[in-house]
């Protein structure tokens, strides 16, 4: 049989999505791949029902239907603090996943260096390989997930073409402060590089933290490519609606890449999603309240049963420290992946091994998410209590 490309041998399938498959196989409560188990807003469902008869059912404009881009521009303009032009500064993609891939392919030549924080959302590694870029990893050091600006400057000095910032950050839950973003942005300007952001969790930020869009900082719009999606904000991860926002010259290039990658995002879903983009500001405040409640419920539950964890500033992810378990004789020599497999089979809860996010050899963290109904979270905590009972001393502490 003919050989496959060398490229496909250089990365694995997504561990996040693999954990979902294993979880389904064993009927576990899936807190691995992050997506909600509750319905999207009613207006979206009603709009979708209407679209099924009224259409459109054929291709939309490849870079996004005009009315969708116009509604999107109105929403994005608020975050960016400037008027975003739907005709030149937006490209609608199949999820933020395609947005990030298209961004990398638009700005990178084979061999170009791109800085990526570690831990990072696993797609960025594969995106770098697929676009021919060479990642330079910048540690985000747990438990605070701080970074060293000197390392970033060093990366730019080595000629890095871009830095990827996931803000709020998956899996660490870090929300980059305005000050941190300004410092990174200043370096990007100084070294004439791009900042590529992934801001899909922009509305899942917990007080007193606030989300700042990199592109909204003075002078940064022309150097920033923002990847975002409707998946998390409107609980429609399966609709695969994402977008790129950036300066016209970049978007012009990205639209070409996007056209040949996927032609376009689903036309009927774009039409239905306009109703979501037009929701009033109160929708986002309410969403924030709902997720704050979930975070507090889940984190206090973990405290109560004595499992060590971080407290995310944003996103819907929590990192659990499993060192105490790995010290037990029955888990001697376990990798975090083996521990997660054990959890699915014996505890009935699915998590993602931390090693799939870290460049460094980190084996003691696993990621859980709380985008679940209260009853599901309560059930998961109940199951996790059985796991906590294995520990000799189950006193809670925060890492
Ligand atoms: N961002 C989600 C996570 O990290 C999953 C997104 C996806 O699988 N496309 O779990």
C-alpha cells in the first residue's frame, strides 16, 4: 500500500475528542470535551425551525452570508471598540477550529516560528504542523499560570511571526489582564509580528476578572487576527459557526484559504444564528451569571469532597491535581491518560489528561469542565466523592 504523508505521522488524533468517544462507550458523565448539555436560546431554535422551510439551503457567499456578517459586525464592534466592516474585516468559518487553521495558513510560510503558550488547546500544535510553522512554547506556569515576558521578547527576537493567545485560556482558565495583553501587544508592534487570538470563552469570565480583546488595544487591530465562534456563547457547538476578524489585508488572504478549505459555513445555520447575534446585552450578562453559578457550585463541591483544583478566572474548565492519587500503591506508574481511563471505567466521570495540553512533562493534572446542568454536575460530584474516598486524608485545599 502506498505510504501516507509524513505529516500525518507527526501528530495524534485529538485526545479531547478521543476521551468523549471512550466516555460514550462506557456511559460515563462526560466532563472531558467542553460542550454544554443544555439547549441553545429559544430564539435560535425557533429561527432554525423557520429556516428549514424558508431556506437558504444552498451555499452562502463563501466568506459568510451578508446578513450574518452584518449582525456579527454589530456584535464584534462592541468588543473591539471600533466599527468592524462586515465587507472587509470578517470571514465566517466552520467553527473557530477552521478560523485558527486559516489564520496560521494565511500568515505562515513553512519554517516560520509561532509562539504558543503551554499548556495550550491541543489544536494549536496540529495547526502549526499543518501550516508548516514551528512552535516556540512559552510556559504558563501553574498554579497561577504566570508567564515570563522576557521569553516572549526572546521569541520575537528569534523572528517569531506570531504569538497565539487563548484568552480566556483553555485549559488553565487564565484571563489575561489588560496590562499583560498590552505588554505582549507592544512587543508584537515592536517586532512587527501578529497576535492570533482565540477568544471563544469571551463571555465566560468571572468577576473581578474582565475580558479584554487584544484587537481593542491602541494600535493592535492591524496586528491582531481574532478567532472566535458562536459555539460557546450560544451553546451551539455542533453548528460549527466561527469567524475571523482582522485587518482587511489579512482577511482578504484568509478568505482565499477558507474558500479552498471548506467553501463556507452551513448557510441555513448562519441564517438561523442571526437571531442569536441580535440578542440584547442582558443575554450575555445572564450567561455570565449562569456560568458563575456553575463554577461556584462545581468548585465548592470539589472542595467539599477534598479534591485539589484551581479556580478558573474564565472558561468552563477546572484543573484537578491528581498527585495524591498517583502516590497511592494502586496507581503507581500510571500516566494521567491511564488515570483518566481508570476514572471513566471505575468512577463514571470522563476528564482530559493534562499532558495533552502541556509541552512540559506534566502528568499530575487532569481537566474537567462544568458546562453541564446542575443535576449532571451534582451527579458527577457524587461519583467523584467515591474517588476522593480513596485518599487517606481528604482535607480540601486549593492549588
Ligand atoms: N474547546 C473544547 C475543549 O477544549 C472542544 C472543542 C472541540 O472539540 N472542537 O474541550
